[in-house]
C-alpha cells in the first residue's frame, strides 16, 4: 500500500569527526572544560563538564577558526549541539 505522505529530505552540511578539548565560556563568563566530537562549517557537537542551556550563547576557540560565538541548538545531558554565529 502506498502512502500519500511525502517525506521531505533536508540535506545536512557535512560533519567531520574529531576529538579535541576546548574551553567553553558560558553566558556568565565561567570557563568550562569541553570536548568537541564533530564539527561542520556551521556548528559543532560537544560535551561539557556542566550542562548548558538551550539557546545559551557560548564562546569557544576552534582550531583553524579562532574564537567564535555559538548558540546551543539542542542539549541532552552534558552533550549539546551548537550553531556558530560568527
């Protein structure tokens, strides 16, 4: 039986697996230890020593990119995904 529902496929930007430590500066200026697990042109997934809040703006220094501001787009425990703002 065929379904009349069309499933839209949204292409994601390529992600590159990585494994490096970063210092994450949260909105109140605390330095938190983090580890980046993958990165793309527009964002990254990381784990942090403390939970971060959805939509929180963080500062992170990324290799080859320097200091960036990033918005937390999803969070699950201490793992989160962030969109790079600049």
